C-alpha cells in the first residue's frame, strides 16, 4: 500500500516510543523504572468522576455543539478570570479533544506551504511535526539554558523573514520545566506585534508552577499582539485519558478551528465535557495537593541528579520534568562502546540499569535527557541509585 508523502515526513514521537518500550519491558516481567511518564501518576479526583457518572446516568451521551457546551464554555470563562485574570466571551472559546488537538487545529487553520513558524528549542516533540503537517516549515530558535531557557534574542532576530507567520511559546515548558520571566515574554510579544505574527501560547502546565504565581501570556500582552492560548485539563486535573482541552483567543481564528473540528471529530467527548465543568469550578484541593507533591519530588530528583558526577541540572520552575545536561559523558566508553549522543546514552542507561528515559535529541537538545518526576519519591530514589551505578561504568 502506498501512503501519502506526509506520512514519510512525519517523525515518530520520541516520548511515546520510550513509554511503549517501558510498557513492553514490564510485560516481559522486567523490573523497569519508567522516567518517561508524561502524565500525573494520580487518579482523577472523585468529584470529577462523579460528574461523569451523573452525565451517563442522565443520558448525556449525544453530540454537543462543535465548539463545546455552553455550560463548559461558561466554566472556562469563570476559570480563566479566576486563575488568569483574563476576560473572554464564549465565542472566543473552542473545546476540543485535548490541548494537542487544539494546537493541531490552529496550525491547520493558519499555516500553509511557504510559511515559517518559529519554535524555541528545546521543544515539545509534536510542535515541529504539527507545523510540517500544515505544509509549513518549523524554524528552531535557540534559548539560554542558564536562564530558564529564555529566548536567545539574537538568534530570534536572525530568524525573522517575511515568511514567518507564527511563533510557539511553551511556558512552563516540556521538556525543560522552565518558566519565562515577564520581561522575556513581553519582549517576544513586542517582536510578534511588530512582525504581525500569531503567538501560540501553550499553557498546559499552567497550574504546575512551584515557586511563584503563574502569569498567562495574554495577561502580559500590553502591546496587543495576536495571541491564542491553549489550556488543558490533562496535567492539572490528572485527566490525560479523558481527552478534553480548550483554546481561546481571536474569534475569527476560533471559528476557523471550529470549522475544521466539525469535519474531523464533530465535537469533544460529551461526558468528558461534563466532568471538565466540575474540574474547573468544583473543589480545587486535589489539584493543590498534587502540585505540592510534585514540588517535593522535583526538589528530591534535582538534588539526586546533581550528586552524580558529570551531570548538571537546573531546578525547573514548573511542569514535572528534570532536563539535565549529560553531555560530559559524551566520549566515554564501556565495553568498547563509545557514547556520542543522548540517544546512545539513554540506550546505555536502559540496558545497564533498566531505567527508561527520553533522550534530548527528540526535543532538539542534543546532550540532554528528560526525566519525569511523575512517579513516587521511592521510585525516584531507586531510579537515581540505578542511574548512578550505570554511569559509574563509563570512563
């Protein structure tokens, strides 16, 4: 069977591949420690599940309007005002099957052949692929690893061409956990306004910021740049499998995304929409407790990583990932095998310690490896001990 050329251009997701590897090894009975996890290890809160059960019992199982139920869009308005101090109207909101679908719809609605889209590296693995699927070209922009991965503005300005149509910002970031300063955000917005770019602000980890209050990019948009914001319930409310997220911003763009969604998936899951209402405007204590647990795990993992020779890891301010620089192990050997890439280093760690990680190559960051702390403290301690023993073999 001959497939469309877009399939051959599409790269497999590094994160999903490594997660599948961990699952396969566990199925084979191996004692695997999985640091690839891209979702909370908590269950969805009981009151959210009850809302879904009630929806089932009441027969709320039909299609909803393409853009989402009015009740959910009202809850989103309430949440965005309460948590982000942003006023929006319901016509500026699109509910979709997860934040990933919202991002994909926006790319499809805006970009086409000949367009360029700026992406800050390290980046989430799906950004370049979504851009390519819209026939546009992703352009990597450097960041400063010593300054919470804020933009290298010289690199950014060197990438400005008449073909650039958009720019993707992810703060808090996957894979780095970095949170940009107000000044960095405002400077990007100023450039975007001047160049007439659309700013994609992926804020799926907005509730998981540990050391200071989170500010949505739209809150800092004093210059009036064209911003579309993407949020989700997956990370903040441990609802990854429910597949419900939303975007808000320019009404014309939201309408265009809705037009696409109407032909693709019709609408978001009706039962998940009912659960989402309860998540957003119901009790928030479970989310707050989860956030505090992640903060403690972050501190533990960063401390243990930095105790390992040749590893250097900045403390992330958000999300649930550590992203250490492991490049000092490049050129080292074990049993005649020389390590030259983060992929080779991840493979070595997997073979020698049964610890599964995600190499930085997939995030546009050679020399780095992503570790998730969406696992228990006991597993973190055990995994870091195995990692230390494995790396000790390299010389």
